């Protein structure tokens, strides 16, 4: 049974943020019907010790690295995210837990799980979860998977007059300090007081749980390890301390070496990640921004190149921080294009209290364009510049867009602050400063492939002759032309040939070399194959002659990885669509088992890594309806269509009607589909494929090439 108790609290500030995935709508260009590829040139969060001189040429008079704080950054998904467990401290008595939240965004919740007896995985014993949301706090006592996916959190919510009193809206950040006071009761559970307030101010009590015996909850089960968790929320935890008996008994500096990722040694680590996500959802270390004052700004060593082949030519975005109290009027944050020639500037800001877009050419102001007030919000904003065919530039700010014609963007660009004086000309010697973060530059290119389509039912046969006592013996084996396909070391054909039976390709316990791809590069394509998940390679014979039955692999992944520069390139370095197997572990009499009833198969995608950003795993909104790992007798028809920087997955059971393939079950946009496309297995996945084909649907195949 689940118990929920709610009171209102402003803990998570609703700031907007834009995902790094770039959506490329389908449609013809005004140039040619070319396959468009979105190539992420760089992403820089400026969290290194210095600005990257290979990427930026900074004007020292107008650019400075603003070292903010060390941070535990949680970027938790809309479905569920990982837990970050404090493994170096175990709650065993009265204590006060204090931490500060900075730059929270999203419409979900951040939680603290208490009572976990296992520091390695918070799903194996946590008793209570305290959920913090934008306008409420609630305590949950239930199995953790139920808390994570609880859809009824909107119930029993009460408005509270303290909401605005504890909301912090400072110049460039929104901070809130949370205190949790735990006092042990005679029954072994705890009374929990939750306090919150603007950072630097006295926290106010919001709610108390477990204070009275006989009333729900009858105390909070907090003995053990605690962990951060959550859904659909991004938050920076900038300080974390625990006090006991008036003394600080634990404090985290949030340095990079404090955090252990799932595949790393836990020895000596303070925080550890458990759950189905990895390091892309959790970051521990320095968090910086760049300060800009009026001047030449932060110039990129990367240029916007002339492009007459695609409708969109580039996208450049970054975050900036606005404060009505501190950001000066007549200040405009934006981009100087063409720094190596007669430059053009476009930016956004406040002129005489009103939101405007300003642009100039050759240092001469051409226009102040009024925009709706929603284009500039208090706190974090995202500014996006989208280059388009025919020297057009589209500026997007918080959903408000404006397009400029005859605007030359080619050449090097600089992120800049433009200030005007009373005359409207650029102000000189100004000390006003704004802060920016998370710069992303994406270039669109035209790529086409003339490669021939391929198909293979894996029924090729090779006949070998061997000498036997009664003469020459002919042996038939399945055969694949390895001069036409890349076949990883963990992929094989069946060992025994069956006359008249179609062949298949076996992926066994795939870790690093479970891949299969034609030796051809495609830009737009359709891949089809039949799939059956297996576990035959996991069967082991015991000394007594018995066999261990196959164990379902929790965390196994299989799918299609595309946009590869070479077939063996890691799937975590390229885009792709994958099935992900997750089975809750059950513990019966100390033995770990997996049950199909608890299993969920998710469909998701890897977004390719850059030199500063690791690949990011993104799940679909819900588990798919097929239990691939639970029903190993089923064969599935799979189809992936890659077109116009969008990949769509279609699937059905082989015994279902063709109508099941009429609409995709998963779609990902803004991906690079140009290059090698490989079927891949990861994390010990075992499966078979058959009836394989790739159809080239590039409109210029056989004419332009690639």
C-alpha cells in the first residue's frame, strides 16, 4: 500500500531548456532533393578549467570564464532516471541533511530515497521517497518502481501561502536550500521535518512526517543509505552536508573523482550511480559559465560555410541568463557573424523595458524589431539561430521566432553582448555583463549514396571435401561472403547445415564485436530483418550433468546503429535505435531470479557523442508491447526507415497481420543516417536475424554519389 502526504513548496523552478537533439522536418528544399544530414560540430558546457583555445578565440577585455561551483548535476529522463546513492554515509540516528538546489527545470520531481540497506542499488530496499516538485512535497512509502512511475502525484495537493516566500529569483540563478531533520522515535522510525527557503536565508518549515504515533505515516524508515532519484527534472545540487550532534559528520565537495559510474570500481567513491542510465544523466564536478561584456566576444574557430544544397544550413544555440533587477537595459545578447569580414549582428534583449530583436550590418543598426515579452524570461533562456537557404536567418527565443532576409552568416562567428547608448550607437567602455552556457553548433550537409541495395537470407552454402576411411566426404556449411559484409567476431552462422532450411545469423553474448553491416555506405535507406531473441549460448552444463537454464539478461540491448564512419565503430559514438531489456531482480531465499511478469522492454536511441559530450541514451515514452526477452520462441518482423535525418522503427510478430506495420512504434529526429548501418548487440545480448535486406532510397542514388 502506498501512502502520500502533500503540502505546497516552491522547490523546483520552472525554467525552460532545449534538448540537444535537432528536429529536421520532412519536406523538399528549394535547392535539390538531397539527403540532409545534421552533423553536430561541437557542444561546449564550458566546465573545463580554461576555455578551449582550439575551439575559441576569446577577447580578454569582454570574455571571462565564470567559475560557479562544484555540482552534482542530475539530468533525469521523462520516464525514469538513475539513483545517485551516498555510499560513504549510513543513517543510524538523529541527523540534519542540508543541500542547495540551483537551476532546476522540468515539470517532474526530484526525490530522496531513504532506508536503503544496499549502497549498490537503491531499488533493493529503499523504504520511503521524499518527492520535491515545483509546488509540492510528498512522502511515499511503496516499492520503488511504483514510486518512480507513480501517475497520481497530482492528487491530495494543497496550495500553501509560503510558495512565493521561499522562491529565489536572483540575477542569474534560482537557488533553494532544503533541510531535512531526522529524529529517531522509540519504534525505530524517524520523525522527518522538511524545511526550505531561498539560499542564504532562514529556511521555513514546510511539513513534518511521522510525528505522531498511530497516524500515517507512523514514522519514516530512514536507517541505511540515502539516494537522489527523480523523473523529468534537471537540477544542480551545489552543496550537501549532514550534521549529527551539532557537528558536521559528512560533507561532499562534488569533485569529479567522488562519483563512480556503474562500470567503474566503487572503492573509495562517495557517490555511486545505480539504475538504467549512465554518466550522461549524472555529472559531478565543476560547473562554469562564460561572462560576456560589450566587446568582440567569444569568437569561434569554426566557420559557418556557404551552403546552397540544403534548406537549413546550420543551427547555433546557447543558454543565457536574464535578471530584470540586474541585467541592464539596452543590452542585447547574440551572435556576430562574419567576424573575418564586414560582420552582421543579431541579438535579443530589452530596450526601454520592452523585448526587442536588434540587428545591424557593418556596425550600423538596421532595425529594432519588437517581440512578445515571452521571448525573454527571468533566469535561464535559450537562444537559437537557424541559418536557411537564400541568406536567411531565423532567430528563436522561448518559442518566439523572427526571420531576417539578406543576412550573410558565412565566416567565423562570435557569441557577444551588444550595448547601445542613448544615441543608439554601440556603447564603449561598458562594464555590464551577462552569462552564457551550453553552446551547440550543428551543420547541415547534403549527402547521397549510390550504393546498391542488398539482401541476404543467409542460405549460402560452402562445400568442403575431407578425407575419410571410406573415401572423400563432402561437407556442407553455411557461408557468407565476408568481402561484401562486415561481420563481427561475436557473430556467426549456424554450425550445422540443415538441408533446405533457410539460414540465420547468430549474435552470441555480444559485448564489443557483435555487429553486422554491408560494406556499403547509405544516406537514406530501409532496413528489414526478422528477429528472435535467444539465450542458447548462456546454457551451462554442471559437473553433475544437469544444465543451468538460460538467465534473462537485465540490461541487454540490440538494435540498429547508423551514421557510422566504419562498421566496427562503437554504438555509443553514433546514432541508433535499440531495444533495451530490463527485468526487476527478485530475491528469494537469497537467490536472484528474473521473472517475465516483471519484465519491460523499452525502445530508445543513442544520440552520437561529440568531443565534449558523451553519447546520450533516450528512452521512449513507454515500454513496447512485445516481450522480446520473455518470449524467446517468437519471431518479429523489424523495419527501420531512415530518411531526411529521421529514423522510424516498425515491428510486429511474424504471425500478426501486415496492418501492424502501418505506423512506427518509435521515431527519432535530428540524427545522422549517412554512413554504415549495422545491426548491433550490446551488454551480452544474444539473438538471431534472418531475411535481411537494405534498400537504398536516396533520391540521387546512381547519379551524384556521396
